[in-house]
DNA sequence: TAGATTGTTAATCGATTAACAATC
DNA sequence: TAGATTGTTAATCGATTAACAATC
């Protein structure tokens, strides 16, 4: 199954974007595309695209380019889009609920099966067809359903303890929206940290640079 | 004001994280820290920390290390934390509301002043003390308040058109949660794309690698 | 066959790490 | 002064780009 062997993080980070653009092309009925054409659309170099794709195998054909539909499906397979990773979400606050409702887990290889919150007043509330459970039920739920992926939408302070517990209950991958850098503690577990605050700060830096000199903020 | 001159994106992306860790240390009453100590906490090399910081100036002192409080505040200044960029949010769906409620804009140099949605049924609804306005009011609002930053929580299809309009109304920076790669069209405008779907796919890739061979998913 | 475009190797560029002289 | 740790230069490493032979 392709020449695997640990692909660099830079390449992996680009895969979802390739997948997205190819999905779009497919939707628009485009049958074939060359690395040069795709590079123009994606604002990358054609070299990089060919280099990236060849980490996984020769998907193209000399003189022709790439077949959009099969390349799309190949990248999907590499990403694991056809999997059904049993997924739970912890923390049904504003963000947790929004993630549960807004993200299409199914098209990304995940199946959201349970939502948990420590706040008793939320227990029973429906979010996108799933009833919120109290955190006390977490252990039983995990034993019965053995989820693999956990989405953490909880406060920073609780993250380490809950993550530890979840690891002991068999969780292998964390999508971590808390303000805590999980990767630091569990190296053998997959962690994707989403630091929305850091992202906004990066934007603020850019805005600060762009507007510096020009005008001062008048609060 | 320091040796500026366009810092590499890799360095900038790390600044919010430095800021976060230093804030934590400060909160815990730590007065000084050496690059080596900080590197252990952050899982970086001490070299990288010194290299990164010296892009902006010599904040340390030989034989002593860095004064936590002043380094924290220096990085804050670099990021623009003390600014008050007038900010609007477009799209008050699940995600838009969650962002408005969940993110502390003030501590990140932004001031959320208006929330807009095209859906008339939402007009008037309060989100974190701000009443949702109809998108029709956008132009008037911008002329009166001249916002600089726009948070986009809108569907992919509308993004380009709305972004174009917002640029014409003076917006300089976009925090873009839509599924559309904005950077492509406006190179002179600051854009921070947050692709939550791509982030989840990256996690799925990791989960796929880690669990491959082991067990197959039984849906 | 001729033209196009890949897969892949080699060259370049940038980012990270190591080393050490400067200095608090 | 001696010890520690920076700021900074040099060495290494990895990622991106360019080039081109292979081949459809």
C-alpha cells in the first residue's frame, strides 16, 4: 500500500487542502488536471505538488497529468476519510455545541457518538440529535462503545486530568480546543491542538504591522 | 522600535505561544527564566528561543536570563495586544455565536463592536451583550464605526463577495472561518484562515496511521 | 512520432541547531 | 573574580524549487 514510512508534517498539513481543491474540481466536472494548473489555483509550485504526491505513490501519468476523481479518492484514502472513528466530545459549552453542530465529522472519517459535560443542568439536552450526558457516565460509555477520538472543548484547568483519564479509557487521538498544550504530555497519542486565541493573536500581529504608522487607534 | 524588517512566518506563529507560556509563568509568580528552562517547558531548543527573541531585540541579560514580566509585556507589544482594533463578526450561526462568546477579543488587541447576519429572524438577538444586526446595515455601520478587523463565520459561497465588500468598506484584516481560502484573492490584506475541517482531517490522518494494522473499524 | 507532463534527482533556499565569544 | 547565560555567528538539517530524463 504505497511507500509510506513517516511523511513530514509539512506534507501532511497540505493534504487536506489538496483534498478540498480536488473535491471542488470534481464537483465542477473537471476530469484531469496538471500539476501546473493545480499549482496556479492553489498558489503553490508545480514542483511541490508533484513532490508531495510522490510521497505516497505515482498518481499521475506522464503527458496527461492527474485524473481528478481518482486523485481525490486516493488522498481521501490516505487521510482516512472512509474510516468511522468513534468520536466523543467533552464540554458542551458554546464552542463544544458549535463544533458538534458545525463540523461534518462523517466526511472526515469520524463518527460523533457522545457528548459529555460536567454541568448537570445540561444533561439530557439534545445537540444535533445527540443527548448530552453527564461526565460521570464517561467511563461506562467508553467501556461499552470504545471511542478512539475525543474532542476537548473544556477549560484549560481540567484538560490534563481529563485527557489522562481518556487515555486510560482507550482514546488514541485528541482534537484539543482547550487552552492547554496537550502534546507535551502524551507523545504516543495523536494530538491536534487548535488554539483559536493564538490564531487571533497572529492576526492582530499582522493588523498591527499593516496599520502601524498610518493611524493610531482611538479606542 | 526594535529591529523589525519582516520577520519570518515561522517565528511569528510561535510568538502567541511564547506569550501564553510567559503569561502563565508570570501568573505563577516566576520572576526570571533562562532560555534553557523555558525550552524545557515548551519543548523547544534554547537556541530557537534566543534566535526567535533576537529578531525583535535583546530582551535578555547575560548570566541572568529573561525577566518574565518584561519579556511577556514586550511580546505583548510586538503582537499588538494593547491595541483596540475595531472588530465586526459576520455570520451569527452556531460557530459565529460561539466565537463571539468564547473568544476574549479584548486581551488580543481586538474590540468586538458588531455582529451581522443575513437571516432576518436573528436581527435583534443579543450575543454577549451585542445585538445582531441585519447585513443590510453593514455599510452604514462601517461608515460610522470604521472597523478594521472582520471575523467571517459565513458559508463558503458568500465569502468572496462579502470579503470584497468589506475590503471596500475599509476592513484590513480577516479572521476567516469560512471554508474558502481568502488569501488567494487579497494579497495586501491580512488574512488568518482557520480551517477547522482541515484540522480534523489532519487528526484523522494521524489516527489512521496509529490504528492501521491494529484493529479495523467495525462502524 | 511529437508534445506534454510526470517522477525523481540535484541545487537552492530557509529554518533550526550548535558553538562560543561577549558580558552581566 | 568566577559562573551563568545571553546574543550572534557558523554548521547542519530539512524543505522547497529547478531541471531533466523517462514515458505516456
